[in-house]
C-alpha cells in the first residue's frame, strides 16, 4: 500500500491532470481534496482530449474509484455537465463518490463572486467568478449547505430559504441588483439532490478502509502553492489550500498516513490572474512559449502569463509541502530555444535574496537573478529515458535539482500518457 499526494508547486496550471492520469494506472482510489470548478485539468488519452473541472483525472480508467473530498466545493450543475459529457462521448469511466461533508456552490455564490469582483475595480483579484470564494466564506461563517444537507428533504428547504433571503438582502440593498426566486432555486437543486444522493459517501471512512486493505491511494490537488490562502501571494490567491497538508483535511485522514508528496512544476513558469510575477516575459519570447505550450486556461480560456523557471518559488513550495520529488512537465516546450534561463534568486534593494518574500510590495520590486544555459534543438517528444535526453536538457534539469534541493521523479515530454520519462516508481 502506498499513498501519494500530488500538488502544484507554482501558481497552478502545472499539468496536474496529466500526471494524475498517468499515476492513476497504479492507484486504486483517486481523491480530489480541495478547490472547485475554478480549476481545470486537461488529459489526453489516445489523441482524445478531456477537460475536467471537478471530477478527479483518474475517472478515465474504468476500474478506478474516484472521490471528491470534503475539502472541495461542489457545483452540482457543473458536475452533471461533466458526467453528461463523458457519457455523450461514450467513455467508459470509473466509479465516482462525493463526500457528504462537501459544501455546495449555489447560484447566489456565483453572482456574489461576480459583483464583488466588479466592485474591486483596479484591485480585482482575477477570480474565475465560479462562486468558489463565497462558498468557502459561507463554510467559514457556518451558514453553508453541504451535500448531506442538500439531500435531506426536510432540512434543505429551510436552510435554502434562510440563505436566499439573507443573500437577496445583500444583493438588493448593497449591490442594487435583483435577488433570486426561492422556489426556482429549490426546484433546481432538489433535482441535483436526486443525482447526488447515490454518489454520497463518508469519504474519510472510505479512504481509511481502502488503506487498511492495502490499496494505493492518490490524492489530487488543484491550483498551486503560490495560490494558497495562507502561503500564497495574498490576496491574489484562491480560497482554499492547494498544499500537501490540505490532502489530510480535505479527505479526512491523518498526516501519518501520507507516504510521498510530489510537487508538479512546468519546465518554465506560468500564472493566470493578477499579482506579481518576477520572471514574467512580456515580449515575443513569452508569446512564443505561450503558443508552443498552448498556455490558455482550461476553465476560463484566458491566456496564461509565461516566464522562466523560478527556483525561488519551487524551493519555497518544497518547504511548505515537504516535497519528496518533482514531476517536471512540458520540457518539450523549451525545445528550439537558443538559450534557456532559470531564476536562482531575486535582487531586492541591491541585495540578493534566496527566499520568497511575504510582502507583495517587496515581491513586485524584486528583479530575477538568472542563470543561462544553452538550449537544445533535438526532438525529445519520444524520449523515454533520462539518459537519452540531450546533454543541454539534462544539465538544465540537474541545475533545477541543485537549486530546489528536490530530486525529479517524472519528466513530461508531451501531453500524452506515453510521453513521460519515469525516474522513480512512486507506488513502489
């Protein structure tokens, strides 16, 4: 039995979907433990592309059990759309369970997300407007609605009425916009309750029993470390914790049950939304990397900001989540560049700093300190062994190991499952 946690070690969009899908072959259970449909994972199987937002990436293996944990906020409308899409494509999928303790995204959460973002003006966060933040706000305020409440035919109408009335007062009095019709929301969500009730499970118990039986469990995070509510570039962060500790909280297991933590990073850096980005390339080279890497958000379609690999943030992520190894994705995107750079530190007020600052004002004034490497022109898309990579690519990866102080276990050289170099069996 082995338990593996996968987390993003940059600003998200690192390729977690592909790595989860690849590792799911040896896992028995795949658990999504935080976030909502503000995240998107793209998986390519036999040239067919699948975009998933809520359902764990392992669903594309028909013999796997996939689980949405209590740390996730669930939009049942989106979940239904994803399930219907897989059915329409006649994709044989695994079994899906949803935690009875997961909180439900309601239509007033989505509208609240949009109107609050609009009110911020130039100080906007760059939210996806999917209602994620307001749902977590209600969870913390102890007025949220969980899956177990949604399927309770007696409790749900009363809970919903109180929430609709409270939010309607806010919309009408503060934002001067129309509220929601209680009966319409009730009818819509009672239909979702019928869909969700057969999927509902005690996820903590389910995972605990699987571990007792010696099964391999893979925990899948969304977003990335630098978007963590506590440890990220606050306030330009998500509303949950995309770090390794959240795998325990978001699924209901103890930290002593985790065997390995894998940080997923691109061979360069990207981020979506607002906030400082020290290594961002705002020139033709940045556009070239965006084009070659197809760097557009899975959820929003927004172009991702692209820049060189930042070892400062990855070393920070390694400390925050206790990374055992790195999974490097999209190394192939750098093929053909005459020079490849990576950031080993920041220059701030004339001094070199190696640790990631908490102050965004300080971070915005940091200049990246680069190390340059000769690029490679050889096609690496079919390479299956580290030894067969071009010498310049190997030296680049070796320097990443030196600067982050974390070994590499997987290397992605393309979007397909088969385009993966394995340096370590993570379920051994």
